[in-house]
C-alpha cells in the first residue's frame, strides 16, 4: 500500500450540470455530470485557451463557469479540440467570434466535412451547427501561452484523430479519451485502432506526467498508475479482438464488404 496522500483539488462552483475544479495554478476543469466530456481552461500569461468544450446543450452552465473565472468567451484566444466526438466539441459553435478553433488535421477534416458518423451526431443528439476549424494541428506543434508550453502529441487509437497535450515543466497531461483515471479506456471507435491505441499509451507512459486531465471523470494525480492499467486492458482488448475474428467466418464476412465496393463502383460508372 502506498502512503502517498491523494491530492485534493478545490471545487470552485457546483451546480446541477457541472462542477468547476481547480487542477493547478491557472488550470481549471469543468466536469459535467451528464454525457458531456470535461472542458478545461488554461489561463496563460499571454494567451488563454480551452481544451474541449462539452455539449452544446450545456453551454449556459459552461458560460457560468467561464464568468466565475473571469474568462468570458471573448477572452478565450483558442479552443483546442482533442478529437472529433461531439461530446467534446458540441459547444464549439458558440465560440465563433475572435476565438481560434484548432484540432488535429484528421479531426479538422471530419468536423469540416460534417461527417456525422465520425462525430457521433446521432449518439449525442446535438444540433447540426457548422464548426470551422482555423488551425489544423500536427504532432510536434507547440502551443505557447507564456507560462504554459503545451506539446501537441498525436495519440491515435480511440479514433484516428486524437491528440494529447503535455506541459513538460508542469507535468500536466491533457489526454482526452486516450487515458482516463483508473486506466479506464475510451474504447475504439469507427476510425480508431487498438494497435494505435497501445502505441499511444506507450508514448504517454514515457512522460513524466504528474496530473492527468482527461476527457471524462475526475482529475488524477497518479497518471503512471493509470497508464499501466490502461495498457494492461488494451492488450486484453487486442487479444479478445483476435479471438473474436477467429470465431467469425472471416471470408464470409469479407464478401459482403467487397460486394458493396463493387456496387459502389458500378454506380460511379453510371
Ligand atoms: Fe471520444
């Protein structure tokens, strides 16, 4: 048993829909009590950003939290979207003024094409509002807020388009749905891949992270333990998937897919 005392994170506001929790100096988590993902505010010396914004329907409560921090939407310089799922990005259209919107280029593409299958529109029953992504991010970009320097890490697996942000000096890891407290996995969705997921977790394991600020659930002060459990689970999922494919008649399942491709090309031929 570890004798390490768990960190207590101060709660600054609490209502029916969300809580506003201080994760570190000038770093805040807006933790929703419904299906919306967590949103984060990082109040830098030169720029203030948000990382994810939750569902559109929660915007009034999000606004209340932003006012509590004296960071109304017109003071948010940039919203960084961790990936394309609407529980993370639904409220983005409310930030359409001077705020820049950024996402990994693969997420940006899906969002701009309004790819409802990829963004899980039906699942979250969100309004079909266009979201314009101004900055298309890549692995290796750096977001410099003055006193925070966030490395953009490309961490695919949950989907093809997931990023994590990491501040080396402060040990802050914003890992969205790639890594959650207690090693809870975000699952593998449409464009995702369990092998990519494992590689992404291996990269996160190598970081000297101190606080995990994830897409769902509480803040964690034990990211190394979280990633160790997530890796175990993801290897389990990989082996389950192998057994599943063995159990299926792969050739019988492959044929309808090939037939649909042939039919599609027939249509294209006119
Ligand atoms: Fe997600």
